[in-house]
């Protein structure tokens, strides 16, 4: 009898020892491998591969054609755009296979971060809370909280609010009213302006 607390399309495969949270949907032609933990109310799109032992928080959205490799952890409310790429080995070689947890380099995507379509996240880095990685960017270093990252290699060109709006002069979000301050290259929320 299938578990009705979450949805898995009949074309997808779920391996043994997988935990899937209530309200999560896994769509067409996806594969969730052994040891994966997926939180509540997540959306896993079409043709998504989630490798062994990956941890995924609550309210995460993974769009079509994404592979989340072992060593990657996604905290709550992370958005992974279509066809974006994670890596998990620094120097892959076919002639000298590197398999198993000892070879995988950890990548952490913190709460609320968004990764745009076709972006690449080179392993071994942390993407900060509420950071915004633009479509096509290649991230090869740690990303600060709230950073707006663009280009190859990705560079910070500004800041974004928790709600996703780019912050302009004055650091008050025009969409939600949150107020921020920048000190020594670190952005923090001051208060919400009513």
C-alpha cells in the first residue's frame, strides 16, 4: 500500500531507506537513492536524481533536470532552478575512480537560498542564507548571506532581501519593507519598516 502522506509519480524510483516528508511531491522520471532524507512540502521536479545520503530540508523546490549529488545538503526553503548543476568531487578522473563518502566534498546551501537555471555550484562551498545565484552563474567560492551572485566565476554585484527583491540605495526592500545594514561586507537585517 503506497504512503498517501506524500506523492510519487509511478514513473519515479524510490530506493530503500528513504524518508519523505508529508506533503512532498516527486514528479516524472525521478530517482531518489538510498539513505536520502527529504523534508515536508517539497517539490521534486521531472528527471531529478537525488544521490545516496543527501539531506533536503522542508519546503525545498528542485526544478526539472537537476542532480543533487552525495555531499550536498539543502536547508529549508531552498530553490534549485531548472538544469542547475552541483558537483561533489574536486578533481574527477575516469581512470582513477573516486567513489564513496571519503571522496565527496561537502556543499551546504543554507535556508532560503535560490539558485537560478543552469547555474553551477562547485563543491566545497557554502551558499549563505537567502543568497541569490543568477541563472548561468558559476559559484567557485563561499557565498555570503543575502548576496546577489552573477557571472563566471560568480561575483557579488549586490544584495537581495529575504523575499528575493534586489536591495537598492538605502537598503530598504521596496516589496516587503525589511531594512538592512551592511558592515564589513556582511549584510544583516535591522528591522521591518511599516
